[in-house]
C-alpha cells in the first residue's frame, strides 16, 4: 500500500512551488502529478491524424514523492502517513493514518 494515492489532497514542502496545495492526479512510481503544481510550457508539433493542434501548451509535470506531504484536514497542515493493520470480523485490513493525531485517512 502506498502512502500517497490518487485523489489525496497534498501540499508541496520543497522546491519552486513550495506551499502550493493540490490533488494528486496520477502516481508514477516514486513521482506524482499534482493538479495545478509544477506547471510548465511546452512546444507541441501539430498532428492532424490524432487531432492535436500545434502551439505552446501548459501541462503539469511530475514531482518527486519526497517533495510533497499529505494535507491533514483537521489541522490544515502537512502531515506524515503511517500504515497499520486493523482486524475487523476476522479479516486483517491495512489502513493509512496521520502520524500527528492517529486518525484514519479516508474514514
């Protein structure tokens, strides 16, 4: 189980976009794409076969997963994530929790 998954609200803790908040769009191994963060401009050649127009486009580039932290909605601050096992009706389930207050993420 990954500590940061698609749909998590995160905050950038280092780099040129430090302090920006956004939602995780994709997880690419040890990198993540966050909505509205690390936006760059790229020149794109037109491709009529695919219906792609040419010009200068803006897109989000991946950030290293070590440069972001999950946002705790209770404290509205960056927080660390832990994983613990919870037994429920004889089944063991892995859940993520905030290290600062122990509340379960997504519950």
